């Protein structure tokens, strides 16, 4: 009952701020910390539902920012040993011909990959075992998915299997595309991304959401 009351109070606070159309930085930081403390205390399934509810409210820009903060916090909390790389940092890396280029692993379903993906990315099945990937250990690896959870799980497996130079793209393809970095299909640049489902697609710019059947219900 206490947890439900706390969740309801936080929901009221965020909805009230969203209705007013603004959220001061200090309030946003405070709300994020409160949301994280609630998510941390909830059972796994309840925490997922709570995150879904928050993202579903992401209409205002500040609410979307809160949704991203929560997702990134959850990923960092569950996979603390997985380094993260920002879209800007990855783009600079890919443009640097003097730096060894990473193996890009797209940890999404075939339907998601077929809509668009990063250039030269290799699709691997979510939940794939490390031995089945047959990846060299002497090359850097960057993983990504829709928002970063599935790819962080794979990156964590790779780290535990002895792959040292592995990092996860923060915000994954949603954040990458939102920041106007290129995605492609069939070798040509496109301007759409599979939204995964209606809920998580709210973290993707409306103009980028491909009109396709949902790919799943989790993260």
C-alpha cells in the first residue's frame, strides 16, 4: 500500500508539472531521483509496469527526458559493468578513419532491423549466446537495440565472457535517430525507425516512427 501511495503521489506530481507545460531543472532532477528510488524498491515486474506508465505519459519534452533518465538509470543499475557510449561519441568514432572501427551489433528482431539500422551493423538475436556469435576478441564492439536494454544485456554477457573492449550505445537507435544521425535500409539512408511498440515508440520522434506491427512488449 505504501508503494502504491508513493507511486500515485509521484504520478500526480509529474502530471501536474506536465499540465503546467514546464518543469524546472531542479524539480526534474528531484522527480527523477524519487522515481528511481521507487523503481529500485519495486519487484522486477512491478518496476517494469511503473516504467511503462512513466514513458506512456511522455508527451511534454520534460516528461520524455524523465522517461529517458529512468531507462538509462535502470540499465546502469542492472548492468553496472557495461560502459556506455553516446550517439555523438559513436558518430565521431565512425568518422575517424585513423581509429580501429568497432563491430556494431544490432540486438533487435528481424522486423526491427529490416526497417532500418546503423551502417554495417550485424543483427544478432536478442538472447543469443556468446559462443554462437563467434566474435573476435581483438576488436572493439558496440551494441545497440531500441532503447538500450537488450543490447546492454548482450554487452554484459560479452564482458563476462572475456571481451574487454565492449560498450553499449546509450539510448540506442532511438537516441541515435533522434539526434539526426543516419540509419539505412538496403544500403540507402532512410528516415524511419521501427518503434518497437506503441509505448516505447513515444521515446522516438513522431516523424521517425515507422508504421509497422509491434515487435514486442518488453524493453
